[in-house]
C-alpha cells in the first residue's frame, strides 16, 4: 500500500483510519500548515541566551597558569608538598 497524505482545510474532530491500515504499525504526523515556520519552532529558553557585550576567553597559557595556582593553593590547604617534575 502506498503512503497516504491528506490535507484538511478544516480539520474534523476525528480522522478515520482506512480499513487497510487498521491494526498495523503506522506513523501519523499532524502538522499545522497555517502557521509561520518560525512560530512553529519552540522558543529558545531565556537562560541559554547570554546578554553580554564581550566574552573573554583566556589563552591556553593563562588557563594553565590558573590551574597551577589552584593546585598550589589546594596543596597548601591540605598541607601536602608535591614535587612537580615538569616545573621549571
């Protein structure tokens, strides 16, 4: 059986399923045709939109320096001394 596509200008309260398709695995897609494509999409959540003038991304060296400072600070807090063989 060929796929069935039917466009309703005024959708009824119920849509009959053809006899040949009853009690079978089917896919039913209901798609409103009278809306804007943009209004049919879900709105983006407000928390995902950043309202900032500028985003500063630190360089790799700056990020590594921060990690090194954080690690040293954590070591001081814990009272541990760990020798870093890669430090110059």
